[in-house]
C-alpha cells in the first residue's frame, strides 16, 4: 500500500465583522459587571479572560495541517493513530458533487474516525473530494468497520453563531 497524503486548514476561517467583536465586548463587559455586582468576582474575571481568549482565537489564522494514511495508520501532523486503535470510520462525501449537480455547501467531504480514546473519541478530518474513494478503500482493506457518523450538533450551532 502506498501512502496517501493531503493537507487542509485546521479549521474553516470565518470573516467576522466589527459588529461581531462589539457584540462580544458588550456581552463580556455587561456579564462581568453583573457578576461583580452580585459579588462573584472570580466569575467576573473568568468571563473577561474567556472573552479575551475568544477574541484572540477569532482573529487567529488557521494553520495548514498535513495528513497521511500509511501502512501503520493515520498520521495527523506528528501524531500517529494506529489502525488497531480505530473502531470505525465514515467518509462523508458530497453526493451532489459526484452526480454533477451543484455542490451542497453544508456537506463538506470529511473523514470521521472513532478511536478508543476516552476524551474526544471521534476525530473529524477534512478531505479533498477526489481522495474520498481512495481513503474509503484503504480503511476498508484494513478491516475497520464502516459506521455512519455526522458532525456533532454543537459544531453546527457554533458555526451558526459565527465561531
């Protein structure tokens, strides 16, 4: 088996208007003032720190992440997920794109892998549409169970809120 390599942005960049940052600031300031009025100073500081971090990550540019399917497993940056530790997978593709119809923007080609990890057991990886079939055949040849998976609802909610 040859190795299959691709790269993608670590997350989809969202352009936020100045109104978004004003709304973030107003929410953080009013919430922290209300918290201080009720005597919960620790929560007020926590709100300010959380708002500052949210603002920082909102302006941070996404990095390019390299992916590789090789003989031993899936390599994400420098971390290797062995095939033996993978419980199941799902390759989500844009079927409309394959049929020659206009692509559906809400269905991004994605590889979902369920691992044995306790914390965040499902990994979602963006894939190029043209590699979807190759990735599927490699993972099925390694006797990994195919199980339908989708993006978590919280991820969709966060996208709708502009995060």
